[in-house]
């Protein structure tokens, strides 16, 4: 499977493991199980802590 490299949608900084992030997204309509990292990458905007504080 392809490796997902998450990046901040504002500053394009690569997100490291265990780093605190914020995700802006709509609440999903459907129920079910999914791989959370891929879901957040494709359905939300990942924002690093530094950009969120600005």
C-alpha cells in the first residue's frame, strides 16, 4: 500500500508521529470502519499546532 505523508495544509510542513494536529472537516454521513489516517488525509484539512495558534 502507498505510504501517506501528511502535511499541514497551511505551511506544508510534514507532520511527525505523535505531533498534535487540528483537522477541519465535515462530520461524515456514513457509518462504518475505516483507516483513520487515510480518512483524515483525504476528507479533512490537517493543520499543525503552530499554524492553528496564528
